[in-house]
C-alpha cells in the first residue's frame, strides 16, 4: 500500500551516478528508516516528500521503497541560504547566498521566481547575474515539477532527467500526446517502455501512433539481428500478433508510413518487402556506386601489369603464386576488386605488392579497416599508415550540432588513386554506403576479407553479397603457403572451413584440446590463464597475450561471467587498488578493458611523448591505470601508449575484456586464444563462429571442454540467414544495363 513520508535525508548511504539508485537514512518527526529508490541529486540535510511502500529485504531488513520523490523547498532563512549555495543554482556561493537572504529573508525564493528584477538590489548582482539566477531556479522548479508529474507513469529519475532535457516543461504534455515519440528521442526508452507509459495515459491499443511505432520497433529489431529488410507478408503477420491488432490495421499504418516517407516497400527477388528508409537508400546507392566505379575510366599505368609484377618480385625477392599474380593484375585493371581467402593464403603479400607497384607508378594509396585494432594490424603488416574507415572518412561532430557526420563525401571526396579496405567481412551496409560516397569515379577500390568469417555486427552482408552477385571482379585464394602449413591453427582453420574435424594435441603443434566436463571448464580456464599457459609459453603476459573468447555474452560460460571470474583471479581486490562499482560491474585498477563504441571527441595523451590526440575506437583494448573516486574519473592506458580519462557518466563506453564474445574479437589478433567447448544455443554453435574464433590466434589455440562440441560446431554449417538486398540489386542493375 502506497504511503507518503515527509522528512529529511539524514545520511547518504549509496548513490549510483549512472542510474540514480539511492539508499538514504531518512528521518521524519516520528521515525528513522532506510529509504531506497531513484533520486537524481540527493543531498544530506534536505527535506523531501517520498511516495512508496514498505518492503522487506532478505538481507537488509525493512526498507521504504519510494517510487517518486519531491524535494521540499526550505522556509527558514538558514535553510534558504543553504539551498541557494548547494550547487543547484550555478554561480551562487555561500557569501552571495547569505547576502541575498539578508536582503529578502523568507521571501527570497518568491522574489527570485516572481520579481527577479529586484535581485540587483543586492550588491554584486547585475542584470545578467539576476537573469542567470532566475533561469537556474526556474529550471530547478520545472524539473522538480516534471519529476513529480511523471511519478504516476513509473518513470525513473534518470529517465525523468533525460525527458526534461529533451522537452523542458513540455515533457508531460509530450508523453500524454504521444509517448511513442520518446523512443527516438530518449536513450533508454524502447517500444515496450513507451507502450507501458501509453497504457498509463490512456492511449488505445489500436492507436495509429502505437501501430506505427510498433512497426518501426520490429523492423529495428530485425536490423539489430543483421537484416536490412523483412518479407512483407510474414512481417505483417508477426506485427499483428505482437501488437494484438489485425493484419489490416498493420497494413494500413504501413501504407501511411510509406506515403510519409518513414518506410519503404520494395520488391526483392519478386517478393514484397518492408525496409527502413536508411537501409533502402544505402543498398540502392551502394549498388549504383559500385557499378559506376567498375565502369569508370582508371588512371593509366604506363608499364604492363605483367612487367610490373615481375619487377616487384625481383625488387622484393618474392615469388607470387598464379592466383596472387591474378589478384595484383586485377587490382590494376579493375575499378573494384574483391580479394578473399582464409589464413595463410597470402592476402597480406598481395596488399604489399599492390602498394609497392602503385608507389612505383606514382599512384597514391590509403589503407583502412573497420576497427582500430584491425587498422593497427594492417599497419604492422604493411609498414604503412592505416586508419579506421570512420577516421579515413573524417567522422566527427558537425559544427555547432550534437550529431555525427562524415566529413568526406560526394562534395568532399577522398583524394587517393587507390583505397584498400581490410577485414571487409565486418563492414555493414551503412558503413559501405558512407565509404562509397567518398570514393570518386576513377579510384581503384580493393576490398580484402575472409568471406567465411562471421557477418558484420551491423545490418547487411556486404562482402558475401558482392561475391555472390558474380558481377564484380573477385579473386578467391585457396592455397596455403608452405610456411603457413607449419601452423596447426592455419591447417585446422581450413579443415573446419571445409567441414572436416580438426586435429588436436599433436607434438610440436599449436592447437590443443583440454578435455573437461562442463562443470570443470570454468576452473580450468582460470588455471590456464593464471598458471599453466604462462609456464608453458615463456615470457607470456596473461593480460596482453592470452585472450578468452566465448560464443555467448550471458550464462555461466558467457563473457560477462568469465570476465568477472578472471578479474577475481588475475586482478583480485587489494587495499592498494582503487575500484568503482557501477551497477553490477566493478572497475578496478589493473583491469583489462575494451572500448565498445567509437568516440571521436575523447581526448588522450601519449604517455611516452606527452603529445595529445583525440579519438578512441570500438575494439581498442587497455588497462585501467587509475580509479579516482573523489573526482569521478577512471584513467585507461590503451596499447601501452595512450592515456584516456573517463568520467563516471560515460563509463558505459568501457567493458571488461578478460573475456570477449567471438563477435567482439573480429578484426583483432591475439598470441593465444582460449575458448570453452560446451553446450551453447545452436545459433551460436556454428562453423563460421568457431572458424572466426580460432583465426584470431597467432601462436596457440586452447579449447577447453568436450571435443564432440567442437565437432558439432564444425558440422553445424547452418549460419543464420540474413535478409540482405545488395546482391539482388547488383545483379538487377547489371542485367538492366547489359540486356
């Protein structure tokens, strides 16, 4: 049963800055108790009105769980002075607060709100300062009123703050008019949360607002799974069931969305499909631009390709295979070339040969990859500068706007004769569109990747679509070079890719299976990382040289739980190591972490040269150097080179990296990879996932668990089908033009 409690925050026990979860020791005139709930800015000594109910916590006993809180403004002169200088109104310190209260007494807050023009009567306050004080106090009042008004809709203080920042005093009106607008405007509110709010404000189940929002939500869910479109009939049926409305209502709303330009309806392979507009545009543009690049006139090279290859073989003292020669020659003669092959098939040798020949011919080249780690690997393999695709395209915040744009585009294209992109299997359709918009006709575009690895995390299947359309020149490398044949990792990777079971534990080799029952896998992984592998491989660094990979994120053998376990084993709590707990996560000095999103504004400093820079990228891995709880800062050193400071407010950009999902490891390479072999969901126990995992290792692969699980993964070649239309559009375009 809901109760109202009015009193004072006597002691702040706990406060989480990221979600505002708060534990207070609360005092009323009659009692003292613990209160728990979400409160944006709790202050000891302040008065609050809490609405909630009593609950019995199994560990901490009886608590008052409040669902809403309202700060009560002080009425005494002393209370008002403390309120003014508490930080709620910027620019008012203790001295100025005391001066204002001396002048206006208990009427101070009324003066600020109703007659702010009187504030300059206080020495030191001019017109501009008075306006700032009025705005600060009015904003505080509006926010407090908004939180109170939203308390009936089960909205947390964290979301209330976001709502107020987005809509100001119109937040409540916006929710009542159409709560589904929150989905696109407020991070953390999805369709299900908005739908729950809609019920509380009386919006009907068959409201067009609801159905249209549900259509967008379901298409976005499919995009999150990798699809760029949905078959219309199947989608309409699923949407009607999900929204509990009729198929006709879904179709009618979808038609209106198409008319309004919010949705696209198209034909792919003769069937009607629905697409979000951005993916429809991306596929159509990519197909048209690839055709244009393939058919545009290329800058001339005076010497024949055959002679250039012979000269380079002599100059570099190498001998290319016929397939490698064909790939190099094709890169000279074609506007677009795809080179694909597994480990040990000579892709890097081809790239280096192309670079040398283009240097000789006086042509400029650029190297890029989807992630920072992949770009660094490319740089190490070629000795040339390489960047992420985003950095190559100068992805940054627009001037004066809070949105990201690509600085390189059709109006400001890249000025290179040849652009080589590595790890193309990771490139999704939106990134491909952005890249192609910045490539001028006449530029040679060389796309390099392993088509048998996992598809990109984002929507689309660009590399496979291009290879499958058979309209763009491609070279598939299958021969393993003699030096690579000495590695069981390479040999087994190709066996797995062909559907054959790998060989384990052969003397002098680098591919191992440690047989364990399911219950012993976790402990064995800990032993391997702590003791056995560092003892077996001399000079092996458990932090930097061993990487645990797993198919899943959740579960006993998912990356979250394995990271927590390895953190306890490899970097246990210590009085000498500061740490910060945020939600269920603990960030501790010495922890291994990964940046999980591109941030082009984050500043850093090189720890060796002290030269500053900007930008950290998805996939960058580092070690927590400092945890400064007093100032709310975590310092991370990436790649033993750059130092980055994170505020607690943006710590969600970091994730523990003692264990990673195989998807997150794409584009990276590690000396030793350790992977559990246990029962995972079939969609995660696939051949291409296993293949991707073992090709991340350079020196050794250690599988822990049941060999039959590994064999079953090899046998499971039913990779999840993706609805991706780029291949169809490429074939259709070529057929249209050449018929």
